[in-house]
């Protein structure tokens, strides 16, 4: 049954799941009254459940997905964002080994550099998903618990924060468990604030990548050539896992690197549908895999990578003419 759209849906006195969560977090030391007041604010949102079924990564071709993020304005804003926080980017590069353009591209894809951090109240999204998602309820229950712990610890009203329909927050759109594990106080003010502090966000993205195995100085991918009529059978393309196919196997299937990759080297074979009748091939390395730890979509990782390339190129070339474009 679809629950009524009332805040009382998640009032612990009336909702067994919410009551159990309160009991659990109270045992960890959070005041029961605070927890009950927090969950009483939550409102069921059917739109959140609907949005979970329609993510762009699941329904768009590469060319359509790319068009969303590789706009000249987003590229130019990335350059401006790096220049505005140059010290933070330099420190993040020195400490974590992640280039400024890669960190900027993550934040650019996620929120257009903090311009659009989400319109859903996080407490609503996570409560709805925790107690009503048909498959991933347990996962989101953990995210709701982490969200309540973070807001209690940082003395923030949980009803005041907005984010994505999936409960991702702030400049880099960290889900609460990632916030707890990887957010850093990068400006030294005593608080890890990803909601309104771009410096903490920059350091936190760098830390996230470093903790997931980013390899400083190594490439993200290599260009490749392959059949124009589509990826060959027998090769499992676009799996977002550590490099898993040897170059020799790809070469036998008709996919060849345009760089110097040895036959035993493992890569992530990528087949990107450029339009209705053509394909592009690329070979992901370990750093490509690391980007997919942020979002488990090969399209997402490729969009971040290309946006980073465009930002780096514009920084080297300087600003475009007034009527210029970036291809």
C-alpha cells in the first residue's frame, strides 16, 4: 500500500522501523528526544522512489549523456572554480596526487561547482528510501542512520539540508556514509562541511580518490579502435571493475590500442555508442576504475574524464573568444 503523504508516517511512536532506528542510535549515544524530533520532520516522497528508476546512466547513449556535461559553460566554470580556490587544489594535489581538473570535474558533474546541490530534503529522501524502497531499503537505512549521526555531531538541523533524490549532499554529493568515511576538514576550521564549504569539498574528493587507490601520474584511459558496427561478441564491455581483460584477447577480437599497451596488460574495455550507427572504443586503466567508485557507471566516469580534459586544455590555452566553443 502507498503510505499517506504525512510527516507522521515516520514518527517513531507510529512507525516500527523508525522506532527501531531510534533505539539503535540512542544506544550509540544520541539523545532519544533529538532523534524522535528529527524523524517526525520526515515526509514520504513518492517522487523520490520514481526518480530512482529513471537515472540517466540507465537510459541514455554515450553521445546523449556526454551532451549534458560537456557544455562550454560547464568547462569554463571549471576553470574559474580552480582559479578561485587555487591554493586548495594545489594542496589537494600535493597531498592526494589527484590533479585539480579531475577534482573539479567531479564537482562540476555533480553540482556544477556547487550551483545545484539538490532540491530534496535529505531527511525526506532517506526516510522514504530506507523504509519504502523495495530492494535497497537496508542500504538506505544505513545512510539515514549515518545522516542523523552527522547532523547530530555537527549540530545541524537535519530538516534544513537538501540534496539529491538519493540523499547525496553538498558540493561533491557525498552520500552520508561516504561523508562520514572520507570528508575532511581541509581549511582547518574544526568542521567537515561539504554543504557550503568548497575548500572542504575539494580536499574530500581528493581524499576519496586516494583512499580508493588513485595512482598519481598514471593515465585514466587509452584510445582504441574497433569494429564500426558495434562491439564484438565474446568480450564483456563496460564493466565497472578493476581492469579485467588482457590486450591480447581484445586484439584477437578486433579491438586495438592506439597507444603502446602490452599484450598481457589488463584494461577495462569500453564501447561507447556515439550515435545510432557508430561506436567509440577506449581502454580504461586503474584510475578509470577509481572514478567509478564515485558512481558505478562507465558513462559517468567517461564524462568526468572528458570534462577534466577540457578544463585542463582551457587552462593551458587561456579563455576562449567571446563566441568560441569547445569541441
